[in-house]
C-alpha cells in the first residue's frame, strides 16, 4: 500500500512531540517527501514539535517550506 493511502493512520494523532523521517533518497521514495504527506504530518504538530531527517535535498526543503515547517541544517 502506498504511503498516501496510509494518511488515514495519522488521523488519531492530534499532538505529536517529535517526528523522524528516514525515507532514503527522495528520488527513490518521493511519496515520503511529498507536499501532501508533509502537510498531513504538519497538522499533527504543536508549537514545540521537532522534526528530524537525514536528507537535505532541495525537493524536501521546498516541500517543508510549502507546508510551513521551520527548519535548519546542523
């Protein structure tokens, strides 16, 4: 089952404290980094929620910006 079909699994989560996504290369697994999925994840966040990932591709950064995530690279 593709990831976008699993979005309904996020519905029970109204307030997540931390997210870590490790979807390997965005070019090999683009649905994990889609604007639609990141937007659904963002809806589960509160003011102090953290989000971590190993990837730093431009595609992922653009979709994080579009979904109103604030981020920085360490």
